[in-house]
């Protein structure tokens, strides 16, 4: 059996083991230290097996710091529609770019982006930007003045909306994997063929993990602010720092958690594959790279 698959079975199947790996990989001290511990070295082996470029170790952390600023700004209660659209545009553009960059591109030839994919990304960003600003649009256009109604649109509605848009973003940007299929291979690492079923499974798993990331990041700070509103009535200036800090903390904690929800090296049962691949497959399960 391929030694990389043996290592994956030892380290990649348990959620807690995957979480430990991602916490080590996203350790900010990696950017500051030239010495890498043995724990980090073993995790870097798995990183290579997951087919994620090494340069991402350098750009992931700054990218996530940028993401935190975008998420915090997009969840703020804006006074007009334009700022809401602006921050949603930045967040959704980042999300679409991240999803595209971390797709499984095993079915693609060359590195040039197709016109279809470009239109798909543009349409996804446009749609999710407008949908993400809907709470502010409703408040302004309908002239909602009721405190209870404003609380619903500012604190409750963004929770399922954030999760849904994150799910939709992955599903549409990476839809080509479901249409053309991704490479699957056996337990020895030998390629078996391109499977649409594996592509669909990979995209759905990633979309669910992204929905969990953004949904939880919206839920905890918003609900926390609601619970602390009465104690902070005398000092309302504390509400904004509470929202900012809690959003940054929850997002920072949820990034490795969401990445760990599903194995990076996924498995699919032989009977779930296309008929032509079932005949060529060896063993009960086949493997695929899920992307990020």
C-alpha cells in the first residue's frame, strides 16, 4: 500500500487528529521561526499529500487575517445600503477566489481560466453580494423603525444567510468538478479514472464545511451582543469592541475546525462510482482529493 495513504489512515481519519494537524499548520509562529518542530514536519508531509501548494503555508495566515477584517465589517450594522454592498462585495469576492484557487483541478488541462468559469465566478459574486446586503436593503427601503424588527434583520437573519451564501459560493464556483468529475485512485495510489460522483461529494463536503464556518461566525457574536445588550445599556460603547473581538475569535477558532470536518483525502464507496469505474476499481473504497 502507498505509504502516504498509510499515513493518511493514521492521521487523517479522526476529526481530532485532523484538527491538531490544521492547528499546527496554521500556527502563526511558523511565519516567524526558521526552525520547524517534528510535529510540524509530520503535518507538512500530510500537507504535501493533500496536494495543497507549499506556498499556501506562507499566504494562508495573512489571507485569513484579511478575511477576519472582511467578516467583521460585513456583519456590522450599517446605516445605509452602499457600505453593506461594499463590504459584502469584498467578502464574497475573496470567498469566490479562495474557493476557485483551492478546487480539485485534476480534470483541467492547463492553467487558463475558461470563459464559462469566469462568468460563473462573476455571477456568484454579484448574486451573493446583493443577497448578503438584503437585511440592510430591507431596513432602508421599507423604512423599518421597529426595534424588534431591526434586531431580527441585523442580528438573526444574517446567521442563516451567511451560512447559505457560503454554501452557495462553493457549490457554484466549484460546480465544474461535479460536471466533469475528479480523479479517483485506489489504495495503492493508482489512478482509476474521472468520477462525477466523487466530484459532487467533494464539493458538497466542502460547501457544508464553509457553511459551518460562516454560520457559526455570524451566530456567536450576534447572539452574544443580544444577550449582553441589557448589561451594556449604560455603556453602549462596549458593544462594538465586543462584536469585533468575538467575531475575530470565533472565526479564528472555526477556520481549523471547519477544515477538519471532513478528511482532506476523501473516500467513496465502489458502488457509488460510475459503472465503468466500478469495473476498473480494486477494493471496496477509492480515494480523491477534496480540495479546501
